[in-house]
C-alpha cells in the first residue's frame, strides 16, 4: 500500500515537471519564431498639387483660378446676420502660404470653403530636408483626390465666431484618412468638429515610394479657416 502511494506521488511529480518543461519550451519557441513587426514609420509630408481645379465653393460660386501657392486653407463661407459694407467680392478665396505644421493664415475676409493643398502642378509640396520636384526623400507626396467642404456651424455663425483649425491628418496607403487630430484649435469646439467631420470624408492619392511606386502611409497638416463674409 505504501509502495503504491509513493509511485502515485512520483507519477504526479513527474507529470508536473514534464508539463512545466513543455510549457517553457513552447513559450521559448513562440518567442523565437514569432516575427517582430517593425515599428510604424512616421513620415510627414506636404500635400502635392491637385490634378484638377476645385469644384464650386460652399456658397455656390465657382472657385477662382488658383495662384502658385503651396497651400490653400479651408474657408467656410457664411453671411453675418448684420451685413457691413462690402470690402471685397464675396467669391474671392482667401489664399495663404501656410506650410505643414503652421497655422498662420490671412485674416482678410473671404467667402468660400476651400481646402489646403496646392492646386498648381508646379507647386508640389516639399518634405523634410528637400524641396520642389526633387522629391521628398525619394517619396512622391500625397494629393487630394476629392473633398467635402466644411459646413459652418449655425450657433457659431449666429454668434459671429470665426477661427482657424489646423488638423494633423494621417493619409493611409489606400488613400483614406486615418487618424485626424486637432493640431491647433480654433478656440471653438463646433468649428473644430466641423473641420474634422469634413476632412474625414475626403479621398487622397496616397504618398508613394518614388522607386517602387508602393503606396505608403504618411501624415500632413492642413489649416481650415472659418470666416464670415462682411
């Protein structure tokens, strides 16, 4: 009887030992043969020129001929409740030379909702450490394929609120926007949300490796300007 008990104890100990060994070997094997995913490359680029002129602006007027600038801000067109003497034609688009990561735009009154990103083929954006058509470190910059103009929030329009939102946009390899964050706030939550909601519906031509033509994920910054017509 005592011998049987000893054999059972020895058998249980042996099973536990072999189980621990097998679990340890399996864990080590999984670590050795599991492919380590490379960290995501952070690549920030400016938008390249758009192939076509933009469609009608938010107030229904055709967009003017583009100037040779690198970026055009989104300018939401609305009319103030109390009109003032007209200083400029309502269809004039406010243009700036806003580069990636900057929020400086013209403060003159405009009248349209349009998007940052150049529309002149010779004004291709520059990347970190390179400029113009020479490429952005061997990368062809992204461009806008289609856009949805932002809607001016009614409460802010009634209150006469204006502002500029600078968005940081992740452009995925499939041309869709990924993460969209507010890089610089306008100071009004509804304006910020309207800018994000509009850009989320956009379609981009993704950035590509110049040598292989492979689409890659990148980031860009874009100003969205909300201005009331006067």
